[in-house]
């Protein structure tokens, strides 16, 4: 079988900004980092080319923005290139209209050996009225890779606040559920021949 990169060649690769050097000690381990070091926020004004005929933001476009926001947090935590491995779940809670200001906030919930679960929460801000409403949330898994696409270790996450600790624990439970689902799918494929 080929390399991990060949097997996952359809996954988008996100490149770290040049000023984020991949810093590791000689033994390959990086010191643990607090969740706060990964927090990222981006804003987008929804334009007509982002919308459907009803002038609502396309779901796929929102997923694209979520992927970018998630990658930003993964870059900050791993200080490495990252690839999107999966988007577990997304809830579209309310429509986003042309002209709305979309705010996306992301952070690493938990890090494993080479992967990280990132949570992304999205709001729409009405900058005229000064209001904000939650419109979507998603969980993504990113894998840290080197310039040749080989997996590299990531530092542990240190949750500091009660909310971060809860997200850390929840990420562990979601990972176990993902593993169970992968095993179920593998068993079904073997049973089919």
C-alpha cells in the first residue's frame, strides 16, 4: 500500500504561514500547549456569489469557511502543516443572508498522537443592530503532516477553563465513537466480501 498521503490525496492540505515554524525538540516532542494558543477567529461578509437564489449562504460555502477556521486553530496548535481528515458533524441552525457578517471561532478541543479535534462555532453579526446569533457548530479532525505528507506528532492540549475541560472530555468520547463506527464499517465491508 502507498503512503498515507497517497491514500488520502483527496484531503485538502492547509499550509502553515511562513512565520509559524515547526518547533520541536531533538526527541520529536513538543511541550503541551494551552487551548488558548490555538484560538482563532475569522470574519466574512456574505456576498451574492456565496448565496443561493434565496440570498442565503450556501451550506457548502459555510463548510468551506469552517474548514479554513478549523485549519487555523490546528496550525496554531501543531505549528505544522495540517490536512483535514474529517468533519464529524455540523448543525445548520439558522440561515445566513447576503450582507450578513459571519464570525467563525475555532480552537483545538483535544490532541492525540498526530491528530487534533477542532471545534468551530459560527455566528451572524448584525453590525447595524449590534446583535449576534449562533448559526452553526462543527467538529473537525485535522492531522499534522510534514512537507512530504508524513504524519508528525502534535503537542498535548492543556485545557484550563471549565468549558475547555468539558470540550476536552467530550472530544475523547467522540473519538471513541468514531473508532467504533470505523470498526462497524470495516466489519460490514468484510462481511460483504
